[in-house]
């Protein structure tokens, strides 16, 4: 993937700008971020998206959908159709995950912790294909953590993205489901049959022997259909640094991720702003996504002088 510095970046989205923390806990400190600090001093809040923590969508997911012109409400954004370029046919990403049932809660163990090998993922996809085909769903292995499924049963499925669900206690309402009772019965029966197949598959037996999480569910993600082609916007860029690797686990990794975003992505966005381009910056956390756009006139001059640590203030609202 090319660097954003080589592209005409006009809208930068930063998921994980405020990580999930315990109530009352302070956010990890920010390092020096000259480009981002300069940006937020010259931009004003243009849009805010607020979501329930246990809802069907993450603020970043809704913000990214709006930025790309995608239709759909919380939990009903056709990401699979958009990302695969599929038009007219309902589709979804099937994500091999582990559902851990505890005394007080149900948790989803996602792709980062599963570390599913490509060969194992392909073997599981091949084993699940006949059951899926019985419900009119075809499946193609795309990545170890994502299979592209196509079929009418996927048109109306509601579910939070797996990445969001992995950070939250799951409830019945947050599991993938169809609002229509008849279709829900078909979906529930299919999920049950898939779970029984996965429970006895040799790949899972080997994973358990190696003390790894077995795949015990296929999470339906980004279901829905597009009626017309909708190519990704080349000027919209997501900086995922804060949501992966050490950034989510250590203060040092968190700071390094912010510095990488500042140098690789915020610098060209700031240059575009100074050249008079209509740029946007979206910061997302567990509760909100805040989009900033260029300010003008007296407000711009006053806010530039007295903004203080505006980036930290914005983070506190996420």
C-alpha cells in the first residue's frame, strides 16, 4: 500500500484516538505531535457521531462509512460489498473467531489473538462450504481472518464489526442476527450447524493441543448489498496504527503509533490545508467520532491563539 504522502489525502480518519479505558482512568499521554497539533488549532468541529458502547456499530465505522458515501445504519453497513466491489448480490465477511463464555460475560477473541494460519483458515473454509451452500451462500477464502460470503440470507443481517465486538462484552442483541423471525431461524440453525462442525474439525483439535484458541464461530461482518458501484474514495485515508500491535498494549507503543501518524499522514494533510485545500480530520474513540474541517475568519484567528492543548481536549470527548 502506498504511503499517504504520495496520495492526495484530504480526509484522515484516526480510529483508536482514545482507547477503551476503565471508568475514571486517564488516557495514555500524548507525545509531541507538531503536525496534528497545528491541524487541530486551525480546524473546527464539523460533525459528531455518538454511539452506545454496547451498540451495533463503532463510531469509527459510521464515520468511515459516511466518508466513503456508504449507505446503512449501525450494524447494517455493507462493508463486504464495498470492499470486494460486489454489486447487486448480498454479501458479508465471515470471520473465524473464538467466543469465550465466562461466568459473567461472553467475549469475542478476534483475529489479532487467534493468529490463524492461512492453510488452517482455508481448510476450515472448505469444510464449512457445504453447509453454507445448503443455505445458498457461496464462500471464497480471501484472508486467514476473512472469507467473502455471498448469498440472499446475508442481505439483512445486523451485527457490529468483529473488531468492535472484540473489545466489548457481548449480549444477545450484539450477536449477528436478522430482524425477520423466519430468516433468523434459518440463520440460527446455520450457525448451530457450523459450530458443531467446527467443534470436531482437526484444525481445532491441533490448535487446542497447541494451547491456542479454537475457532468456534464464524462472525458475520459488514453484511448487505450495494445496488450500484461505489469505488473507494482515494482522498479518504484511515490510519490504523493505534488499533494494532503494541499500540493497544503499551504506553511506548501507543506513543510510537501517534508519532507515525503525525509524520506519515498528518504532515501531508497539514500541507494540503496550508495550500487552501478543503481537508477533514476525524478522531474516533469508544463513544464518539469527531470530524474537524477548516475554520475561517475571526474564529480561526482567535482559536489559533488560544487553543491550548486542543488535541488532548478532543481526546477527552471521545
